[in-house]
């Protein structure tokens, strides 16, 4: 890791429990632990302390992997956040069986003090939802569980078109590599932009799919400026047809001129162009990761019409949405 000095971290270290439960997929937990250690080294100060937690201290059999032994029981863990990894599900219709088998884990999450944050990603969000921690909260999860989760946990404000959703004491991410945006979101508040950029360059694995050049730099994982990260999340959550510079500036508490300059300086684009590209990137994600028809994608993302999305997508990429899906995603 680079060793150039960084300003001391003024915040106390985040205490993060990496949750082990039977059948969990531990790769994301190992990656999160590595990122925490690297952040501490890069900052030359404690940034995140991690511990391995379980319902009890008995060894836990992971999914097709080794049995791992927790170092602390979750009920006794003095932590600020708990990272709930994904679990293996063969179909969206099979939620009940694992939830019954993991009833003690769900109960342990339910019993956590309300100030303890719950982070979860991919199918692990099922456990967070079953615990009640997502009730009346915005959340996301892996796209293919959409119908099952909307039906079983109707009280959750599901936002499946967003890769990362924060709400109260809960943060959720979509996809099997959702631990990356989760950790990046946490580290962005605790590292300098230079240090965060170093971690992204040296530690974070690229997504298996290569993004179209039109969308390069328009995702949370490539932004280190904290204000633009907030802006990007706001744009992702807003309907495409309602995006306005003044509304975004008001949400961030800055003047439109200041925001426009900031976007231009960091992205080389006008604010309006940048916001459009973010929404089109969301459309590209939906095209690649889901079988949803373009009309449904346009509705979910708040475009004025399917035709408008089709036209804007082709102008940005040189491809029709169907051609893009055939080249990059599901068929």
C-alpha cells in the first residue's frame, strides 16, 4: 500500500461485526475484512475494527466452504454495525425454508440495539427484512428476488433500481459483490479522497462486466468527492423526468452555480448531462441484470416515455437498448 501521510482520522474507529451464519457465503466478509485492514494501513490510524460474530461461539459451516469460528456472540458484541453476507438461494420461491432454518440468526438481528446499523447485500437482505429491521425503510436487494420480496415484505420501501440504498440504521446493496459499495460508502466518510482512491485502485475488484464508455465514471464506486456521492444517490432515487439542477442543489444545501462548477470540475460534464448519464447507467444496469422490458425500466426510472428512454440511450451509446442487452446482458 502507498505510504504517503494522510491527515489523522478525527472520528473514532467504526466497530464492524462480520456475521457468520449457517450456509452464508463468506467471500464478501473476507473481502470486507481485507478492505478494513487496508484502510487502517493507508490512513496510518484505526478506521474500522472488525470482529467475527455468530449467534454463539460454535463453528459455523459456510456454503461449500470451511467452518469458521466466531470470536464473539452477536448479543455480546459491542459494535456500531453488522455486515450480513449473502446466502445461497436456488430460486425466488425458496425463501421460507432458509428463513425457518435461520430463525435464531433472524432473532439475533431483531434483538440488536436500534442504534446498531445493519448492512446487508444480495440475498442476505432477506434476513434483514425477516428481522423487521427494514420495516418502513428504503432498501434494495438482488433483482431476481424482487417479486418474492415485494410480496413477503410489503412494508419495506423496495428500490430495486438502486445498487446501494441507505435509510436510518440500515444500508443495503444489490448483487453478489454488494459488499464493495457497502464498504466504499462507509470508508468514504472516514478516509481522505486520495486514500479512498488508492483503495479503489489497489483493492477493489472490477465488475465482471465492462461498462460502456458512455457510463464510465458515473457510479458510486468511482466517485471520491463526498458531495458528488450524495448528489449521485439523490439522482438515482429521483425520476428521470423530474431531474433539475435547482432541485439537486437545494437537496445538497448548495447554490446551483456552485454545484454546476463542482460537477464540471470532477466529471467534465454539465450538471444536466451528468444527471442524464446517471439515469441512463441505471437503465443499462437493468438491461444487463434483469429481463424486464424497456417499458417497465422506463417506468421504474421515471422517464417520460419508453420512446424517450430508447432515443436517449441510443444517442449516448450508439446502440439500441435491445442491442445493448444482447451484447452485454441477459438475452
